[in-house]
C-alpha cells in the first residue's frame, strides 16, 4: 500500500526558513517522479516543486530561488527546504507521486507564515 507522511510544518515569521519532510512507503522510492503541492482554503491545490527519477528538479516561478527539493533514497524521504518565507507561502503542503499510473497524496502539513 502506497503511503506518504509529511512533517516539518509550523508557524514562522516572514523571512524565516522551514524544511518539510515526506516519507514514502509501499513502492520503489526513487523510481517515480515525486511532487510537493500546496493548498489554501477556497483555492485549488497548486504545484510547488517536483523531482524526477533521474533527480531532475523543477519549481514554480513563485518559489524559484527560495525553495529546494531533494530526497534521500536510502531513507525513503523527500525534502523541501523553504527559505525567505512570505505570508503567500501559507498553506497545507502535500507530497505525492504517480505510482503505476495512479496519484497518491499524503495528508499534508500546515505551514503558516506571519508578517
């Protein structure tokens, strides 16, 4: 059974940093593209960053230069390092992956950035 568990969220002030973690199980970690998305109430879930099976990375323009996605295959964990946070980065952050043509998501971790 494919599962993802996010952690590392919290409440910070603008300009501070956080690192999110996502531990995966039930599939060959590293074989599939993995994502970070975020969502605020009333809005659609939006793309943040992705990392491919070949360790290629891509992030949304809104976070480029501030967020870095990475992973440790041995620990089956993906990370999202977030620097220079702003209130616009507030939301629930979800990790997920397309495993065998099906998309799986974790339950999310809340990030709140205040002025």
